[in-house]
C-alpha cells in the first residue's frame, strides 16, 4: 500500500494553526504566571501586616522604627523596620543590617517579591511618616503611635518599592515623604510615571512606589493591616500618606 505524504500546503496549514494557538495561549500562560507571582506578593504583605499588628500590641500601639542609623559599641548600625518585625514571622532576630548580611546575599522570602526586577533582594518600603527616621541620637520624625492616624484603613503602611541596583537591588527602607510627585506635582501621565516607577536607581526613582504587577499595580499594606492592590494614580496624594486630618493636606504629617 502506497503511503501518502503531507503536501506543502498541508504542512503550512498545520504550522499556521500551531502559530495561532501559540499566540493565543502564550499570553494566557504569562498572565497566569504573573497572577501566581502577585498572589505570592499579597501573601508576603499579609504576613508583614499581621506581624506589624502583633508588634503594635507589644509596643504600646506604636509602629516599628522605619529607619535609624546609630553608633553602637561595635560600630555603626542600621535599624530597619523589616528586621524589627522578624521575630513575629518566626525568622529569628535581625536588629541590624549586619545581621541580615550575615545570613547571606538573599533577602528573607517574605521581604522579596517574585515579580521584582531583583528577585532575591528586598522589595518593600515603609511609609516614612509612620515609621519615622533618625540618626545618631537625632529623630527627624519618631515612629507614630496608631492613635495619631485618623484614617487607618486609608493610610499606606508598606508596599512594593522601587529597587536600586546600587544597593544590591534592595528597595529603600522608606518611601519618600510624599511619593508619586514629579517636580512637586502628582504624576499625571504615563511618561511622568515612567520617570519614577522603575528600578534603575536614578535619584528621581528612589523611594517610590513600584507598580510592578499586571495592570501597572502595586500591592499595599494599609495601616490597619489589610492588604489591597492599587493601580498607578489610585493612591491619592497626599491623603493616603498623611496620618492626621480629615481632608488632604500637605502640611499634615
């Protein structure tokens, strides 16, 4: 019996069908992968939020230190929020940056984000107005007590932060006092957002919210501990950053 081979046209039709299916399915697979990564980020943020709520109960309803640089008996030390809350996540005690370095070059899994540019580096930042910042015996702003916040569920606590290749890929410990500004005004266009929403390490993009997830969204932990994803432009400036007041006011901490 004579076997019939495929004709060139039939082969081209099969190849075309495979190409069409690939064009349809590959974006679906990519979206599913990103959704899984975002789900991991949400889980990380929920753990961070829960740990912070536990910390509040133990420290007179005051939020953890955002960033403090001081001189100890054995040299200079950096106290950063993501090490202060580690005991509440079963990760041991990491009070200083040196404690983190001693464990290796990878951030604890809960501080990293699989969607981040630098996946083994720290990917989250804290609202500077809540955590406070100080150095060598001087506090520029002290960690805020929860009672200072008038709209807990609408105040950013932590979230996706822009990473810096000059800091081994880590995000800044704190956000800017008011992130999302370009030349003093809230970013309004994609071009303006692109100047600050990146991981290049440029001065204008440091200490900003990083909208690294699908739909240009960022995962945010709010001051009451709940977690919600926000798209570019959805975080209201300065309302979602300020701690007090009943109306948006740049003069209110």
